[in-house]
């Protein structure tokens, strides 16, 4: 059917995009042909041809070969998977259409159209040509295109940041415009939540994407993931702009709470506690709309980490107790997370010279966490972002014991935690710094500095945010209180401040 439609369309002088739409309309009812597959059929090319064209684009831009293959493209065409922002950009470039034409909402990551005259060409079947848009990205669409929706400017700022992260340029930074864009999208979500027709299939897809972001939380650089998550949050907000049926509205609110909470978690990692609090506040508003105690407790438990990491242990303790009360008797991640935060806050308040009653109180909280963890459902025990895993339990238990000065127990637990953290560079670094702190408490300054130095060596520049550097600087201060002239301090400082050391070397030269 597609071959006949294509032949008649070419004979009538129709464009590939027009032919693709006809193929979709004719074949979709009987065969479930998606829009993206319709475009490939309209060009009369095979999966392998599209893959080769995408690879050629990557090669032209001096990027490493992409991981996309025929199996993945077939999954896109069958609707089982949705292409990420980068692959969607290149597929739009190959077919010379916008994401909506391929069946995906929202503008392309590049911020401009793919139908303009300035293009490079690729040879395809039957001597036809495909054009590849080579113009520089622009922010605002031209007059002949659809008018931008509210917040389009903020989304474009994040897309430019994401494009820079995907390029070989120096890593993008969380500068003023990016911070303003994040805050603008979050504020509009707040406005929509207090006033708000998508299909169940689209919601299924969004929920799958949201869970995918949770899995990426441990493996993707924070700023890169933040751009993806907040752009998805903006898409959910656009869907909520008008009131939905109650069941769909609840699902949208759940996704909004999860995406806002995940954004808050990433902002903690990036070292911006003000925006982290704002995103968690948005998450609480959305979670309250669902009436789900477990979700409300999860957002509050995650929010308690902001004061925990930024110096107000008493507020962290209060939020953890609030999370515990919200969870009630519902077996969920917050039931295990909240008592761990309680224990960490108690340890911070008492310090390494803790009295026995404080130590006992913190250990009882850890025991409650272990008991709650045993009742969490299986899928939540594998989810680092929206659930609570065994390795997180080990890590935080080791952190509590370190802060309480219980070094023998702490080192055993931290060793177990490190074995389980092979894909999360931030937590690996924090675990190693805790182990270094244990050695320092025991008086072995040399080994403590060796462990701390090795931890920082593994930390790439994209992970050196305030969140991770604060404990690293605190460890330096703790060493100086013990022995400010220790020979190992120079090597540790070289890893702690590599740019400063490099500049001093240039000045000396």
C-alpha cells in the first residue's frame, strides 16, 4: 500500500512529507503504521539507509559514532520507544520535517525548523534527495511558523545548554540565563497546578520517559539530565494547561511531582539549594493533588536532604519526621528514607563526640529504616531516584556511623556500599571521603589523605559542583586541624583545586 501511495504521490508532484501523511492515514488503521515510519516509507528507503544517514551526520560534526541501530529505529517506528532529544533532532534532519510530523510533540532540541532552504543533501532511493538543515540555531520562530507558546524562550535556553553539553565544546555552566529559564518553567508549573486532552497512550509514554530519567539519575552528568527533565516537565505543564478528566489529571500530577522532585534532587547535586527548594515546593503542590501518601512522603523525604546537606540539621530532622508521618503505615520508599535522614541529622547535631543516648537514638532510627526497607515492594528497591535501594541504605548507614565516630562499624558498611556503587560517581566520591574521614578520626592522616586524593582523581570536571566540593573542603580543614604541615596535603590540594595549581604553574613558567 505504501509503495503504491508513494508512486502516485510522486507522479502527482507531492512532497515526501505530504506522501508520508497519506501513508499514515491509509495504513495506520489496518497496520498501525506510525508517522515516523510513514516518512521512511514515503522516501522508499530501508531502516539501514536511515541509520547510515544519521551516522554520516554524526561523522560530519566530528562526533563519536552513535549507538542507534536498526533494532532501535524499528522500536521507534513501532511506538515501543521514543527517541531522545538528540536522536529526534537527527531524524528530523534526515526527513527534513519537524518533530510533530514524526508524531512527537514539542519543538526540536536545536530550536529552529528543518524545512528551510539552507541545506546539505543526501542521496536516497530512486535518485531523490534529502536536505539537511545547516543553519545556526535561532531562538524565536519566523512569522510563517506557529507562534511560540508561553515559556518557549526558557525552553530554548535549556535546549541551547543541552546542545552545548552534547557537543565537544567546554562543559556548559549553570549561568544566569539557564537559572532564569529553570525558575521560569517551574513557576509556570506552579501557576498551572492551581488552575489546569491528552490521550492515555501519550501518558503511558510520558510515564515511561519519567521512569527512564530516574534510571539515568545515577549515570548522567547533573546539568545534562536537568535540561532533559525540566523540558519534560514543561511538556507535562503544557498538557495540564486545560483541565483534564480526573483520572488523567491525577496521572499528570503524579508525573509533575516526580519530575519536579527529580529536578530538586539534581539541583542539590549542582549546589543550588534555593532552586532545589523551589522545585520541591512545586513537587509538593503536585503530589498533594494526587492524594497519594507515599508520593507526598517521597517528595518531603527528598526535600529534607536540602537542609541536611546545607547545614540546618534541625530542619532536616523536622522534615524527615513529617515525611514519616505522611507515609504512615504505607510500605514505601519514604518509610526507609525518612529514618535514615533522622539518623544523619542526629549525628550532625551531636558530632563525633556523641553521647551514648544520641548514638543509641540514631542506631534505633537506622534499625527502623532497615525494617521498613524489608517491606518495600521489589520494583521500588531497584529504583535509585523514586525508590530506595540496598546500596543507598548501606551508604547512608555508613555516613551516619562516620559522623557519630563509630569508625569500626562505619568502615565495614562503607566498604560494602562502595562495592555496590559502580555507576554513580557522586556517591562513590562521598563514600570515599567518608572512609578518609574514618581514617582521620583514627589518627592515620597519611592514609586518610591517600584515600581522599584518589577519590578526587576520579571526579570529572562536570561533577565538581558545590555539593561535592563542600565535603572535600571540609575534609581539608579537618586534616589541617590535625597536621597542617603534612606532606600529603599538597597532593590532595592539587586534586582539590586543579585550575589554581595549573595557573600557578603557568605564572612560574
